[in-house]
């Protein structure tokens, strides 16, 4: 892409104009939330068509836990190409699939790995979760597979398993140890253990959904390990493919229906080679422990600095999955010190030091059911405008972050596990300055982004 083409692409993205090479606009089905056209990337850094460099802390969506184009992944893909083996086969298990399964089992707790079976699936995290639901339905002969968070009124989150309608338990219960898209909401370990006791007592398979948290992000290889719980089914994230089309699930051998997985897109050789290399690198380099230590320091710094911003309600997370919840817009009724709007919180988790906990304990709205912004007549959630403004200010400073939560009031940081101390400091400096600018209602162009 020439310099002129790159500049034109950037301007079209900023203005929301269609690409002249695609007059129908069909390619706009993808995400266009940010006016950045990425043209190259390496590690944490993404270079845009405007020539600027950005620190990418939104990699949970793209799944490169080692950062963009990590040398380990590139080398594994090159070696796989050089072998000349077919890229995909049906009904045949290539050697790289066996190597992937062996490396995956090595990352699991021994008590789970001894009785585990691996099923390689299609490209999206939803494929693995759908396969997990089908698996437990076939194994139990029952149909309902609810999510634990759909029953927040129950103290444990296991209401459908503990008090099933009609006396028949569900086919399984899906539990996400930390829900990023819902607002970076960690489930307390004690609650996970109680859910496990209830489901085990009623012979309900526990399906742990790690599509947003797996492979070291939370400080252990799998987020469920924090609680010590051994699930019946573990749904793996797209992170295992490093951005290439690969997902999988691991389940107890007693649930094995027999026969191969029925996904016709399974077994992409390049993705399996990349996945094997990623699993080995994360495990051998101790990147989960690195995420735990560095993430704890980042959380401590954010919680300390957030005390000066009345619009910040809570800083929460685990490892390198961090959320900053905004509860009031600058100049709004909740902006005065000591005032706050109720928002989703984790019981027992500290908020900003010296501030009261949000009092609201109503059930957390499911995604898409909460008040949305930008629609005529819609109620704007407290903090939603501030969160959007912080995201824009972050972008001005060369930092890409996500907005999550039912109403988009939580700034999410999900950097790669290869994040260094220096990079972490740069990320926090830019985020803190963006929040300060918005909190004091002084929007600006921001300082030049360092090259």
C-alpha cells in the first residue's frame, strides 16, 4: 500500500466513508468502532495507515496472547508450510494434531488431564461452546444448558442445577470464571467451588467457558485453576491459535460420545502448528506467572491513582485482564466527590480506596438488554459518555482499549502476556492521563504519540 493509499484509507475510516474499491460497502460488516486502519503490527505495537503507532491492549478480541506476529508463531507456521503436508484433511489425524493434543494436555491440572479427551474444532470461540453444549446433551439425554450468570438472584449462581424446574436437572451448566465482555467481572473462587459441589451432587456436567480468559491471561494457565475446581468440560479460547482459526474443548472421558468431531472446519494444519508452539511457549516461559505478578502491580497502581477521579467507580480484574469502571459522566449528578451511581461489582472486592461500595445489588443485565447509547429516547447509563471519551483520549495518546459491560461503561485492558514492565508503565501513563483529561472535562489533542 502506497503512502497516498494509506492516507486515503485513514481518512475514509475517520469519516466513515466507503472504500471506492468496495462501493457496495459490504466489507463494513467488520468492526469500525475506531478510526484506525492497521497496516502492520509486532508484539504490542500496531501501526496505522496514518503512520502512528499504537499500544494494543484490546487483544482479547483478536486472541494473540503472545502479541502480534510473535517469532515463535511465525517460525512454527513456516516449518509447517515447508513440510509440504496437506493443509487440511477430513477423516485423517495429521501428526501435528497429535502434537497439539499432547501439548494441550500438558497445560492442564494433572487430575483433569488423566481422564481428559481433546476435541479440535472450528475457528471461533462460539464453535467450541456450541460443541460443548451438544456434548453434554448427548451424554445426559437432557436439553437445557443454561449459564450460571443468567441466575444472579441465587447466591451461588447454580439455581437451575440446585432447583431445576419439573425435578429434572439441566444437561449442563456453563460457567465463565471471569466475564470480560460483561464488564470484567471475576466470579469469586468460593462461589465457583459451591457451584461445583451443587452440580456434582446432581450429576450436572460443569462446562467452564475459558474463551475470554484461558491460556495464562488471569495469572494461571486456566482461570478456573484459581478456585481449585476441576470441570467436566473446558472450553478453550481462540487464543490457542494465535489469531489463526483454531478452537478446542477438553472433556472428561465419561462424556465421550465416540467417533470424531463433526466440525468440517477442524484440523487446519497451520493453526495446529501455531497452537502447539504457543502452548509450549506460554508453559515453558512461565508467562502465566508473569501475568499474575505484572497484573497485580498494574492493578495496585490503577487503584492508587483512581482515587483522584470521582468518575471512577472500581478497578478490578485478575492478571492481565483489567477493567476500570466509570460510574458518572463529568459534570453529571454523580461527578461530585463521594457520589456514585450503582454499577456491577464483585461482592467482597475492594473498590477505590476510601470510597463506599456501589449499593445496587439488582441482577446484572445481560448484554444487549441494558440501556443503550445513541438511540433516540434511550437512557444513557451513568459513565457511558465518560467511558467513550476516555477511549477517544486513549486513542489520541496512542493506546487502544476496549469498552465492555452491558452499557459500555468499563474500560478493558487485555494486553498480551509478553507485556514488559516498561510497556506496562507506558500503558498506565496514557490511560491515567486520558482519564484525568476526561474527569476535568478538558478534551485535547493530547501529546504526540512516541514512535
